[in-house]
């Protein structure tokens, strides 16, 4: 069984662990959002790629959901003592090595796709991780701060401001056509079906769908999405703030309709959302809590059954 | 009293702490070697500037002589697990923040001189630290490895190979005239005298002396040097390997004569080296062991007396 999943960070990564647990023999390719990526201190940082890699490679901090387990924060503390304006970014000491090595490899001329494969050679995530693109594309958020309208990097909005500044717009900034990374369209083409995990529908899945050709490739595929919204609230994260920015209600129904039957064939919602309808899409309700690996695997089975 | 000192890393920094202890009211400017500087993982790393800054700012690891006290090495351990070819470099977790912040400031357009002042605002070293130059200039060492003659970066020779590969040449690689950083020549001009601490005479002091105008500026000044060689051996470090590369014997007399009366007015040697003569230079013998702050301050007093 060949599965392709689009994914953002924590929610997507946890769901994919369930997929692997339920279907250990499946050939899984994950197309990961890189719109959250940023360059800090000259280091190329790819939060979603790292979260998926650490989660599937058993290096993740389970409690936090991102970054390395058994982490320390000494460099970060020192950066604050130096008065760095970006000391708010969660730069763990062990995690730092990933950014250092990635930057070293990229300065050596490797593409992000190649670097990701090299880093995964250590982590053995049991899946092929592909960045959505090898080009630079960064999600910027338009906010009003101190009476000034301005665009800030998604990370600054998300981490420094905890998404508390209302987003007037969320824009994926890139130059020219945003091309998919090598292998992305081929993987979708070869897949038996495509899963949209309960990742952020705007800044994770929504960003991946902006890459040229990906949305079009999904139209011809069996695609099943898993709602990141349960009973009108995001399971975790601040997806509501992102949905507000694009004028979509924070509900399983609204998100399902936002993806639409263009893309979706099936939409999995929580039992709290029984009765949700999305025209042209088969909707099923099952418990969507990823409290442990077994419940997550059950969710994955429900999604695959629907596909 | 206005003092200028040229300096490399550990030996120079310790000596300067003695100078500050003996003369707390002196106005001290330190012109620091930057030939050891390197770019790793995209980060600009300035080992000698950091050693002087940490030592005079009470952040140094006393035992090791370089890097931060209470250091941890988690990022470095992870880099080795990623198979980074530069994981031999001593990158401490706390120390990393200095490189990150420096790189951030330099990417923001600041010169190394400006960045150094910004970093020192935190450390308060009680002296003005100036890089010898704001231009890029790196010490490369020509070695023969596996039958191949090649130039490698000084850090690779010094740290990875422990200076055990014989150096056929030591070259400061730069483009065009290597200009002094702003304030360097002015500081020398304004100084009552100049001290050459017991730093490496080839890759530390010798490198600073290659900056355009510095050697010439010293000719007109009272200059007193402190021998880094005692009884035919370097007090610490591997200066002998560097001296061999330039055909200078590892002795207090040979190093004094290498600097020469052109530059030197006084040459301070250890009591083990009584009898050393350097034509045209006043030589004095005093105990040169920097075992504690008091003995180091006594050394500094002897140097200042000679000046």
C-alpha cells in the first residue's frame, strides 16, 4: 500500500505515527510544509520537517510535541543575555545540531530535499520525508501592531506573539512559480490514496496546496482528510487564529467545505461533530483524540478505510 | 597610563588579566588576532576574541583556558551523530550563543569591530577589544597528508590534528592589502607603550604584525615582549610546531631575536632563561609562570617596569 500524506508539524506527525503503527508495511511518503521555515542567526530552520523527522524517528519530546527529547536550553538562555531580538525562538541545544548540520550541507550546495534525506539517514523515520519545495517560500502574517500595519514572519507571529495579534492576511511569500520538490508529484501519482492529517488547514496543509501542481494532482486521487477541529475548537495549536484570517469558521464542517470536494473524497470528523456535511464528500465520525498510539492507530485505520 | 597589547588566545588573555590586576586604572586596548577565525555551519567563529572576552569578563573556563565556564557539549555530540566532518571543533552549548549572536549581527551589516563592542557590552572585560582587522584573513597551514600536499585551515591543523602534521608553511590568506580595523593604529599611536603577551609568536602575534601598518607603528613605540617559551618549550599550546614551520628555534632567545630590535625595546624571559641576549633589546629574567593572579600580576609589573 502506497500512501502519501501532506503534513505540518505536531498534529500531522502524531497522526502519521498512528498510520505507521496501523500499517507497518505501507510505503509512506510525507510531503512536508516548509512555509514555516526561517533563517535565524544564519541557520536554516525547518520546524515542520524536524517535527515529523523527530516524531517518526523517536527523537521527539512527547510532552511538548516539538524539539528533541531530553532537551536543554543553554544556548537560548545565553542568546537572551546577549539581547538577541530572536531569543524567543525555541532553539534547544540538541535541536541546534540539526540546524547547524542542515546549514552546513546547504552551504555545501545540497538542496533541502537532499539534506532532508541525509538527516533522515540518522533518524530512520520509516517514511520518505519530502519538503514541499526546494525553493524559498515563507509564510508571512499581516498584523497591526502599535497602530502600524506590517507583515511579520509566521514564526514571529506564532511563537513570539502566540498568534494573539489578529492576522489580517496570511501570505506565502515566494518568487515566480513555486515548484514542488523533486519526487513530490511522482509520489502523489504513484500513491493509492492521499491523507490530509489533522494539521493546520491554513498554514500547514493550505501552504502545501499552494505549491504548483499539488492541488491539481490531488483532484484525480482518492483523498481523505482528518479534521483538526473538534467541537468548534482546534485540538491543539492556534488554527482558529489562522482560519479567522482567511474567513473560515473554526468548525469541522467549515474546514471540510474549505478543502472541498475538489480535493476531498472523504472527511473524518470527531464523534462530537456527528451530522457535519460536506457536499460531494463522504463524512464519517470517529473519536479523533490522539491520546496514545492505539487510539491514533484507530484513527488512521478509519481514515484508510474511508479512502 | 595607556597600554596597548597585541594578543592571541589563552596565554595572552591570562597575562592581560594580570595587567588589569596590577594596574586597575590603566586604559587597556587589546588588538586581537583574527587569523584563527573560521566559518563553520555558516557561523562566524572568532576563537581569540572570545577567549580574551571571556577571560577578562570572568566567563572563561579556567581549567581549559578557552570557552565558557560550566559548559556543556550537547550540540557538539549531536553533530558527531549526524556525521558532520567538523564535529571535532570545540563548540560548547553556551559558547554557541556567542557565535550565533555574532553571526546575526554581522548578517545585519555590522563589522567585526562593532559586533565585538556589542558582545563586550555584556561581558564588560574592562578593556577595549579590537579585532586586528575587519577584513577576512585566515591562517592556513600547508601540510602533507597521505602523500598529498595541501593547505588546511589553522583550526583543522590545531584542533583536529593537534598540530601533529608537520607544517611546511603557515600563511595568512587574504585579498589585497590587509587593513587594520578602525581604531587600531590610533590606539597604538596614543599608547604609552605596547605589550606583546606570551602569545604564540607565529600564529597570534606574528599574524597581528602582518596587518598593514601595525609593525610600522610599533617601531616608534616602547614595546616590551614576554616570552612564551621557557627553557626551550612553550608554556602551553604547540608554539614549537609553529616556530618550526618558520624556521625559528623554540627558545626564548630565538623568539626574541625573531621579533627583533626593530620592534622590541624589552624582552622578558623566565629565570630559567637567564643569559639570553637579543641585540639592541634589554632582556630581563623574572619568573614567567602564570599560576595564579598574583604571580601573573607580578609578571605584568615586570613587563611594565621594563617598558
